C-alpha cells in the first residue's frame, strides 16, 4: 500500500515538473523571434574626439543580411556611411566617413522571423571636425583678392588737372576784374569832364 502511494506521488511530481518546464519554454519562443540591440561602438550617447573607422552594432540574435539596413547621417543630414554593412555573427559594422563635428545618427532596420521589421537608432557626438573645416578656410580667401584693386588705383593723379583748372579760372577772373576797373575809370573820367564843361 505504501509503495503504491510513493509511486503515485513520484508520477505526479514528474508530471508537474514537465508541465513547469513546458510553461517556461513557451514564452521564450515568441521572444526569440524578435531581435534587439545589445550594444554598439561608439556607445549610444557617447562623445568621441577621434572618429572611428567603423561603427559596430551588436544584436541579441544573428541578423539576416537580406533584410538588414544601416544608415549613418551627420550634421545637415550629410550621409556618413562609407559603404555597405558587413556581418560577423551577431555583429554588424559599417564604414564611417566623418564630416563636420556634431551629432551623428545611426539608424538600423532588421527583418525578424515573425515578419515584423525591427527598427532603432543610436546617437553619438563627434567633437572634432574633419574635412568640413577645409572649405571654410578657402572661403575666407576672396576678401584678400578684393582688397588688391583698391591699392592699385591711381588716385593721386586726379588732383593735378583740378588744380590746373582752378588756376585757369582764377586767371580769367582777374582779367575780367581788371577790365571792369578800366571801364569804370573811363566812365568816371567822362562824367568829370562833362561837369567841368557845364560849369565853364
């Protein structure tokens, strides 16, 4: 009697253990169908002074190459991905082509087993600019060329004709004044002669 009860108890324990194991495995199946990001280099929110050669994304499960895309955009929406992504197990990397200093956004899209795409992004800040500084220095060059014509302008030559014109005007003015004095003297002399002739 006691042996039969012991066997029954062991059977029920085995059944309960099997049921518990199945219940633990069932939720894991849908979760495995959804992949997720586990880390990146540079890390999300990082501030880096030296631009990395590649940006690496690490996932919970191995991503499928066919449905995986990675884009990198920098300041002013400049494309900063230097080529297509490469795959190594659960890691996906893309060449980094840095531009100006500022915020960079790495967006990814994965295909999952259940057909729902998985999207996400990481952000990091590049604190030092690179090729974007070169056009800025060349843009400041034109002002130096614009100042050159002003120094070559022959401005001192113009006052000489003006002074000469002023001298000519002054000379003709004196001639007119002298002629007017002569005419007035002649008129005055004629009036005096007439008055004397009238008195006599």
